[in-house]
């Protein structure tokens, strides 16, 4: 009986072990089935297109928080376009760019567009660098293939035209259109559209300002384009200037005449101020002379006041007689009468 009981316990233990094993196998099978069901479509796409991304690679992408759909489709797109692992377009490189915050499909599409164009030197390393720098690499490639037209001045800048003055003082209002092509090699660190517009505006103003008359510019607008293109304004920028076309030229004000009129008005004011200063100086001198005359008259009156005193002293000393005094009075009366007659006054 004891042996029978021990045999039953052993069978129970074996049964429990089998049950646990079957349960674990079922769980493992469910996990494998779930993983297979989730990544089966992507894996089939990878296998059938030659992208060579295995099921475990897809599982690892999930653990690394990488979107497997983006990587697989980007890799398939690269393989279909002829981009090989030797060119650096590997699944690990795509994952690294995705984890760095880059736009993987956009980079692949840009590289494919550059290859199709056959004139744009763009590899995977440069494309990822441009993408991580914040620029739209696909738009840059498209701009390299199809040049972009920029209005100068730009729309929304608040200025309807570029204003410049020729040497004869006539103002010209110019509108230009700049055709640019993206420079892939200088896209990182190169200046953008605003710099191109500013430099072109500066060149247009300089070209018009160097013209002798505004008629030269009106007769040959291409003088502006040639002068601006000769200055190589696209250096250190992300674009290459293809052409500069003058869309419109209008004659503005006569700035030179207005400046001359303003200068003449200023000169007139200065002359008036100087004349007023001279007039004030003359008035001051006149007042000083009048004061001098009055001072002389006062001295004369003071001197005449001394005459009676002198005559009195002469009477007392006997130097002047009475006949002399009357003779002097007659002479004085005769002098007064003559003065009255000459002035038309009364003799009385």
C-alpha cells in the first residue's frame, strides 16, 4: 500500500510538471503568435523587397522606441531606388536618424530625387545633416532642380518697391525678381532668402546710384542685372543666383532738386540771420553815437554855464568894461537875428 501511494504521488508530480510545461509553452506560443501577427505584414514586405529586416529586428525596434513601419517603408523605398548598404543607407543608420529626431522618409525621398536629377551631389550623411539642421532637404533638392523665384522686395515687407537715386537726382522705383537655385553644399550654415533679398536690394541701389542719369537706367535696365550679378551676392548663402530680372521701373521724385531747394532755403535763413545781426549792430552803434552827441551837448551846456561866471570875474577884476559888455550883447543879438532870418523864424 505504501508503494502504491508513493507511485500515485509521483504520477501527480509528473502531471503537474506537464501541465506547467504545457501552460508555459502556450504562453510562449501566444507571445510568438502575437509578435508574428503584429510584424508579419512588415516582415513579408521586407523579405519580398530585399530590405533584409528580420522579425527580431522589428521586435528590437519596438524595445528601442522606434516606429518599425517608418523604418521598414523607408528601407523598402531606398532599396527599390537602388540605395544600398554600401551607400550608408542601412536599417541601423535609419534607426539612428529616427532616434535623433530626423524625418527618415523625407531624407530618403530627397536622396532619391537627387539621384534621379543626376546633377545634385547628395549622399545619406549630408542629407541627414541637412535634415537635423532644421531645413527641408526635399524642398532644397526640388529647388535645385526647379529654381525658385523671389520677389524683391519680398511680399509683406511693407515696401512696394526699391527706391534709389541716380547722380542727376532723379528717383527710380524698381521691382525685381530673383531666380535662385539651392546650393546643397552650403545649405548648412548658409544664409537664407532674407539675406539674398537684402543683398540684391543693396546691389540695385548701388547700380542706380552709380548711373550718371536716370535715362541710362530706363534705356538699359539690364545694366542693373549685370552689375548685381557681377558682385556675386550669393556667396556664403544657401542659394545660387541664376538670374535677376527687372520687373518694373517707375520714375519717382526729383530728389536732387528738392535737396537743392532745401539747401537754398537754409542758405536764405542763414543770410537773413546774418543781416539781422548786422542791422542790430548798426542800431547799437547808432545808439552809441546818439549817446555821444547828448554827452557832448551836456558838456557844451556845462561850458556855457561857466561863461557868466567868467564875465563876472572879469567885471570884478576890471578886465571887462561896460562898453565891452554892451558891444558883446549887440554882437550876440545881431547873430541871433541873422540865425532867425536864415531859419525863417521871427526876429523877436
